[in-house]
C-alpha cells in the first residue's frame, strides 16, 4: 500500500533524445507526486511535481504525465542533455501526512 | 537563503563506536526528516519531527538508532555501536508545516558514513 515502484533502474539516452521514467503507486490517498533530481554528492532537489486533478504538467523540457485510473505517472525529459545525467526519484505523499514515499531511483546517462 | 546544512559531510568510524550526525534545517521549517540512502539505492525513511516531537519512529532500523530535535531547529541522529551495515549516506530534509497539499522536501547534501 505504501510502495512506489519505479522503472527503469538505469537509462542511457542519446543527446537530444527523450528520456522516460515510469512510476506506479498503490495508495489512492496519495495526492502529491513530486520528482526529485540528484547529482553525485548532493541531496535530491525538487524538479517538478503534480497533483492528481491534472493529467499533465510541463516545465521547460520536463513533463509529468499522470494517469489516475491506472495509478501511474511518468517523467518525460525532452531534448535530453548531458547535464541531465543524474539519478531521478519519483515520490508520493498525502496532504496532512508526513511521510513521502520514494521510488528506488533511475540513473540516467545522456551520451554526448 | 541558506539551505539545509548537514555535518560532518563525511565520517569514517570503527565498528562498535558511536556517531552523531547533525542537521540544521531551513529557518522557519517546522518539519524535519531523516532518510538513509545506501549505495545505489533509494531513500529509506527513518524518522520525522514536527517541532520537537517525533510522531513516528517506526523507520529507525534498530534500537541503536535514535534522534532528537531541540528548539524546533537542529536535529541530531545518533547511531550507537555502529555496524558495517550502517554505512550509507544519511540525508536530512526540512519542509514547512503540512498545512496544505504539495509541500516539497528540501534536502541537505548528506553525511556519508563509513564503518570500517
């Protein structure tokens, strides 16, 4: 009930390509779905987030697609750049709650 | 403004020794969290503070782990009688109060603990 499953574990994309990372959750009480980006030696930082009342949110080259009925959401990175190489975590939480549940992470490498 | 500060950034200790890890949250953030990240792994929730109280300590791996927060600000995570499996990066995060939907976590850069 509390898990967030993330795939793939690792991803290699050519520069300019599209990176896609998928996540699935079980607890329908979750109402906030952030994505965090982590560079080596740094803590995770919020990248983009979505609430379940919208199906898509776009910020620059980053887009979250959300499918409430399937309990799935995904991160799309358009025109991927070498500087996007990092570990990406999806997460889920519920308002009034305190515990953010994280996926296992995806290590993205963008080849120049 | 200043972000979440953690110290030390790296700590090497011998098996059986006690260690203390410190976290200074962002000023005004009432919520504070500790997570553990093992090599190449995801983020394991350890404990959460709202103010100085910890409503849920169920994530602490064993009774060797304890945490406290004083003055609604600085927090210390203590690991007693360290074991090699305790080697990981310990991340601290803070956030404003959970009074609305969509409160992101602000992470520090972590303390890398190595138990030899």
